[in-house]
C-alpha cells in the first residue's frame, strides 16, 4: 500500500458509531505512527475532506460537494429516474438502487411510495452482502476468486449460518445467475421482502443492482413472475441507456 492509499484509508474509519476520529484512533485502528497520522489528516483537511473539531476530525465539506455532484450526474441515477418513478407508481413498493464499491454494496437511492416506509436504507447505507437480494444479486456476477475471497473473509455472524458450505453457496450464486434475479424474504427485517436484478455497464461488468422491496404483505400481493419481469426489464433498460 503506497502513501496515498494509506492516507485515503483514514476515511474508512468513519462509521455510525464513530462520527469523529482523532490521531489515537488512526494510530490504533490502522497501525500508523502518530507522525504519519498527523501528516495525513493535515493533507485531508487541506483538501476539504476532513474538518477539524475540538474532539478530533469529522467528514469535511468537500464530501458534501462531491455527493451533490454524484446525486445529479451519477451514470446509473441520471438514466433511471423515470424508471424508478414508474416502478414505484405501479407497485407502491420501495425502490433501491445500489452500486458495487470495493468489497461493499452501497445504496445510492431509496424511493418510497409513501412517507411511512418501513425500510431505512437511505443514500450511503451499506447493504449486508449475504443477507439481502440487493447484494446477493451483485455477488452472483463476481469472478469466482472474488466471491471465494469474500466468503472466506466474512465471519459467520455477518454472513449468517444459512450460507452453508462454499459448495452450497456457490451453487446458490449460480442459481441467481440462471434466474437473472434474486428474492429475499425476512432476512434484513422479519416483516419485509424484496426482489433485485443486476445492473451492468457497457462491457457487461457488474455495476450494482435495482431492488423492489417492502412489507411482505404488500410484496406477496404480486405474482412473483410479474415482479421478476418488472425488475429485470428495468435493470436491462438502465444497462442499455448506460451503454448508449
């Protein structure tokens, strides 16, 4: 890992339970000497990526500026707004668009049919890689070595015992690829279900996924084949627009 990568790794320390970091946190969690930690936060603060507070450092205003830019011009979001609105109108389910990033699936959009949605996967929320259709439909299209590495590195408390052995899990991923979509029931919430399809770029590389989700009662009011046709059609249209 070079110096630039080490510096950018500081930004990975921000979590819901750790909104502010300091030199001690950086040194303890990343193993950097204090002199390096001071240098990295000085550079990041100078670029607007961090802001100094009495208790340490928080995410800086440059992040907000970049998020605004992404909200307006992200390739997936910019071609899918009418598709999103149409699916929400037709189903009254919530719609999520998520993107694959590093070794994470991050939600970049949640569109709800009402203000009383039971889902809480707003912009920037990481999605559990193994317990949701949103992420599993992405994993299914990774290279086998990427998938095996994620499987081996994920502790059982995060992945869930239902994964079974590597052989069983890899077969489940192949089934998702064959179907072209993935259904999740009661995994992230005991009362919600969802269906997701993969989104690809112009070279058929996995970018992320699009998901319809909501209360299981509402979800089960629809025929599964109907929902599969809707979500796969939407994913294919988004991919076609990206390619063009």
